[in-house]
């Protein structure tokens, strides 16, 4: 289970926040790095990231047969998530960051709900298991990893009885630089040449497409339920039952908040406190009709931070 609280004091020193909520249904939170990412920040973030990856780490190592005990004769250099390619670790960083900011800044989110992330869904990534399996027998077989299908991130809000009354789910993306063209490709899909006009146009299959067409009950909520049944069936008994009732249509589905988290280094031409998406109005491209929360995390030297952070997980340093 994910049990580590977010390091709020370290986050407050690292990120300056600009929050707004419009019409009670659209929230925008800009988190902008202030100062350098010191070693103390890595030390503060490390327990949260280890907690977020612990379920998948135990799951994958058991499936692949990698012994983590120092006296077990395991292959120490092949461990999750440290041995994954850089691109994969950047994707993981974005998804953990979604949980981190949701738990740490929930008072700034639309609706003011008490969000929690009882467990992350990283074990639901078949290609990681295949990658680790091949790497165990041939450490030279390094390759890129196919992305995990389905919901990037899922959190829940519980009522007094412990039942799920609302779910927050959506997309979390890391990009090296969040400039206009990068953000346009994220939100509207990559550009392809139109056969009729011969012009390069966005495919329309970006984040807006995925969020707008997602089901009222995200598939990730069902995956979360099964993980709760395995990891803590007694502690989350009411939540498990309430999700089951919703999926089997024996009761109303929990209300849903859509979440979009964009993280990356700021563009060279960017001004301070400048957002990449509209913070004053609900984006016209969002048509799902639910509450929407957008979070932008603008960093400086983010790639170096990610590399150092993932190198530190479960290390002696």
C-alpha cells in the first residue's frame, strides 16, 4: 500500500503555487519552481516515490524471480524501477507527481475534496514485466518500453463510512520543455499531413480526446479495487464493496473529477507565473461535462532531478 504522506514543507519551499477555481467546476493550479532543487528536496521526495512504487516493485520482482534480499544472490543491477530506460522513468515521474500534488494541494483543487491515493497502478504494465524478464537473462537487451494502457492516475475520496463517494482520474504527462508546440501536440495529438489539403494538422487524438471519451467509471478504479482486495481487504472493505456496486450497476456510480497534470521545464521565452493552458476559463476543448482540475508543474532542470531521484530509490546513499 501507498502510505507515505506528501512532504508538504519541502514542496512549499520548492514550488510556488498559483491557484484558481472558476464557476465551481474548473480548477487550475500552477506550481512553479523557485530556487534550486537541493539534496534536501531529494531526501524529502524519496520516501514518497518509494511508497508509490513499492507495490509494483514487489509484484514485478516476484513475477520475474528477482531476489531483493542482500544475501539472496539476486541480480542487484536489475531492479524496478531503477533499471528502466530514461523515457520510462520520466513517464513514471509524471504519474507519481500527479498523486503527490493531488494529495499535497487538495485544498486548492476544485470541489475541495479530501483525496487519497491508497495504491498506485504501476503493476498494470505488462511490458515492464516482459522487459525485466528479458533483462534478467540478458542485461544487454535494453530497449524502450511501450506505455501503460488505461488511466494514468486514480485517486479516491471516501465518505464517513469508508465508501468511495468521488474518484479523480485522468492524464499525467512529463515533457522536457513545455513550449507551445509541445503542449499543442499533447492536448490535440501529433501533427500528420492532411491528404486532401497537404497541410500538417493535429490528429485530434491527444489528451482532450482521451479525457472527453473516457467512461464515467474509469477502468483504473476497477484496477484499484482489485489491488485493494489483494493488499488491504479489511481496511478498505467498504470502498471495495462500493466500487463493486457501482461497476455491477447495483448503485449509483461515484461522482468523477477529471485531472490533467502537465509537468516539464519551462520554455525559454516563458514569463514568471505564466500558464500554458487557460486558467481563467474552462477550456473549450473539454466537453465531458464533469469537474475538471488542471495542474501545471513548471520546473528548472527537471531531467537532472528525475535522474537523481530515481537513482536514489532504495539505495544506500
